[in-house]
C-alpha cells in the first residue's frame, strides 16, 4: 500500500527531496542549482534531479540497494558531492533526507492507513542505499587522492629533471673524498 502512496506522490516527494538537498549548499549555489534547468549550464542540478528520480523509483519498487542500477544513479550524485568539499557525512547524508521528504508528504496517510511497518521497511532500504553511497564516495575520494599524488610525483620528477640538466647527476654533486656537496654554482 505504501508503494501506491509513494508512486502517487512521487513528484511532490522528489521536489521536496531536491529542496532539502539544495539546502546543504551555500545560498548562491542553491539558487543556481534550483533555478537553472539547462543540462549544459547546470550539470550538477541535472545530474542531481536525474539521480534522485532513479533512486526513488528503485526504492519504491524494491530494487536491491546493491544493484547496478542504484550504483549508476548514486554515482551521478556522490561523484559530484565528493569533489565539492563536503564532509563524508554531508556528501552521502542527502539520502537520509528522503525520509524527511516522505514523512512530510505522507504523514497523515501513513498514520491513517496504518502503514508504519511498510514505512520502516522502506526506510531500511534507504539506510542500505546510504551504505552503498558511502562506498562510492570513498572510491571517488581514493581516485582524487591518487590523481593528486600522481600530479605531485609528476611535478617532483620535472623539478628533478631540470636540476639534473642544470647541475648534473646528483652523484656528481658529492666530492668523493669527503662526501660533502661541491659548490653548485
């Protein structure tokens, strides 16, 4: 029965979930992401909207939280939030905001129809989705770290190459008789 209520109120729930997520951004970003609809000028807002809709559809229809479909929709959102200087909790916490959106929109129906058990089961699926999102977040952060480390190694390598071109091989810098650096001028 909850599934029917969720499906019937999908647009309202998605809109509220999107608003709650926008509230996690600074005011200027919030305004831009919320009003700009063009996919090319606002890829964050477009990916967020598309990802949220896919996640809600999957949750409503009982798709396993570790399915590839969920991973694709989560990836669209988490990848963006992983590079936006959110803490890990804030980066994946958007998932829990769905509980708020559902409760706000369906509180009366859930109470009147005695669907508390179904709601708890639905919220358990949301919790499982959060765990998957955290794994994706960590993979994104590891990739970012690896990219930064590669860039640093590349910079150091170029500096060493230039130093070797200018001053010669480092082994030539030492005076073999006293192991003290020669003048590098």
